[in-house]
């Protein structure tokens, strides 16, 4: 009987590159290889593939838990040392906090100095220095590192106050945070990060002035009125000018000595107060902060924070002096919700209007000096300057259900052009990373310059996660850009976001 020769199967290898992101809308049989159907704690890597999310940690300016290290200090007599004690070398003065005790060694964090063979001032231990780093196994090293991180983490506190943190901004190496004051207070307080944790930022005092003439006072000058003196920390000119002898605005001080400024002339003769000294406050709680850091002087050293929260006046802050910015609207209406710096003007959005300051002067909102108000037909949800040229600069003005492009360089030639009546943006979803991205009811859209300079094209880039976003559009709370990863990130009140699906520069 002859043997039957069965056909040999052909073996082929196929490489599948992981990439593309999350896809919950395309039918499974049609999803290209490499896409993710479901994921948790993973994101697209800018170099391709997927990676675990690096996470986050507490912060108040003190050393971060992830920077914590440990050391082992051998002992011959443990004495009464217990976990949590800080021990000090009786001879060397070296210190360390005990985070664990083995049969032969104290495991320390926060080590300072160099240990010797000596006794400790606390606990009566006898140790043999110096302390050494590392552990006998990688598992022990991980355990001790985690204990050290827990020790650092326990020190870090939340921003003082009540309710949610209203806004956070990083400025010149320091993080500033706004939060409602604790009851019974009804205002908002400002804190800054420091090596000792969150530190209250005093907002100082101010006095309104009129009839300013001669030489405009400079920051640092001493202002006097009788026996009252104060070092000037800020000055606004909100109408008139010192040259014309009719300047009016406010003078700001960290504090005054000898009492308070009252109505009347200053001793120096530079102006007359039009009111009594008052404390700078942020009176209304529960706002939502938005910031831009810019300068109107041409010097980067003069860059300051400009912001708004929808509940109080807009403001300027330079790390020391907080200056509320009055636009001339009534106090009940002067509560801008969005802010931008465009063409040397400060822009605020108030309800369905866009307002800009005088050219180069964020304090002055006088129309004869270039300030203007432009009406939109819907509530403005965000402002984002776009790339432009010398003669055709542009800024995207998003509303909830429509969008515009503002062309021009000043009030002399502003032109608000309707861009889309069928799409807008959800507040705080607008970010720029190469292109401008925003989320509306249809999903995430991009605003990109076409080959014809000055015009724009729009496209939805979130079709693969359309249903995922649709169910959460009412839950969007914030967005930001992770520039080192080239990611545009959306955050929702249910604590979730589409990982990897919205990496800028990747195809939808």
C-alpha cells in the first residue's frame, strides 16, 4: 500500500505593530491590527506602541514621594528606638527617621550627615556608621523605598480651605492655587507651594487715586500721607494720564504703617485719594479659574499671570501683588470667564461678548485708547490665538454652539468672521498642540490652517471613540496638554478619559 502524502501547510509570520489607540466604534472585524478595544492605565507611546501611565502624586512644594530614598544603619543595641522616631548621632550629629527595624539595622529615610560608630541621642541605641544604601534583595529595596515614599507622602497636605481647588497655575518655579476659604469666611484665598508646604499669599491693600500728575510713581517708591507710609507694589492708570495731570486708578501696597490712607492729598503731591484704603480680596467663591502668562512690556522678565474665574474681577498677579482688573462694566457683570493675550491686548470673555484692553495696557479699558467690545451670538466658551502673519493675525473665538475667527491687529480693524454655525466647544476643552483641539457635541474637533493662508478647515478626529465621548460630554471638567508626550487630554467627572485615542499628530 502506498503512503498518502498530506500537503504541508505554509507557515507565515506577520508583524503587528501595537498602535492606533482606542477604538470602540468600528466593527471588530474591520478594526486595523494594533488598535485597542479596551484598556485601563495604558496610553500610546510617542515612539510607538503602548505604555503604562506614569501616574500622579501629592504636591505642596515639599520633597515628592517619588524622590524618597532609604538607608540602612547597623546597630548593636536597639535601645528603645521605635518606627517613626527621628534619631541623631551623639557624636556626628547625623539624623534619620526610622521607617523600619530589622534584627540588625534601622531603615532610615530623610538622612542628613554621615553616621559614625556612636550612640544616639534618642532611644539609647548604639550604631555603627556610616549608613549604607541598597538592600540584600530587590524585593526588600522596593519595600523600603515604598516605606520612605509613604513617610514623605504623609507630610504633604491639601490646599487649605473648603470645596474643590478652583485653579492652579505654575509661574516662575512656584505653584499657586486658589480655593474657597473655610467657613465662616465667604471669600477665596491664594496659596503658593514652598519647602514647608502651602503658604498663604497676602493680597495686600489698595487706595484709589485721582488727579495724578507729574512723574508716575514707580514700584518700590514710598508713598506718604501725613504719618501713614507704604511701599508701592503696584499702580494702575485706568483713565487719563500723569502727563495731562488727570490720571486715575489705584495704588497697591503689601501693607502700610502709621495707620491707613484716608481721602485727601498725598504728602508727596502726586495725587489725591478718591477713597479710603481697602483690603484686596477675592470676595466671591466657587469660580473656575483660567490663566495666561504674558508680558505687555516686551521683556520676558516682566511676564505676569492674568486670569479670571467667572465670579470675580479679572486680575493680574506677579507672585507678590494681586491686582483686580476693572473693565468698566458694572460690578455685577464684570466677571470674565475666559482670558487670552492677543496682539498686545488682554482679552476677556464676558457672557456673549469678547472685550479687549487698550493696546499694551491691561489696566486700561478706555475705548479712545483702543479698548473694544465685540458681541457674539452665543455664550463664549474659550479664546485661542492662532498662527498668523504680520497683517493677518487670527484668534479662534469659540461659543457653545458656534465658532468665529477674529482677524485684525486692533480695534481699528477687528473683523469677527463666522466660522461654523453647526459646531462650537464645551468650556475648558480648548487646547493648542500643533493645532487647536476642542470638544463639542459631535466629539473632538481640530482647527487647522489650510493651504490658503488665513482660512481654516475643521474635522472630527474622535470617530473611533464617538460613543464613549457622547456618553460623557456632559461630564467634561478640564483638559490639558502633555507636551512631552504630545497628548491632548480630556478629564471627566467620572474619573475617566480615552487613553491613547487623542494623541496629537496621530491619525484618527
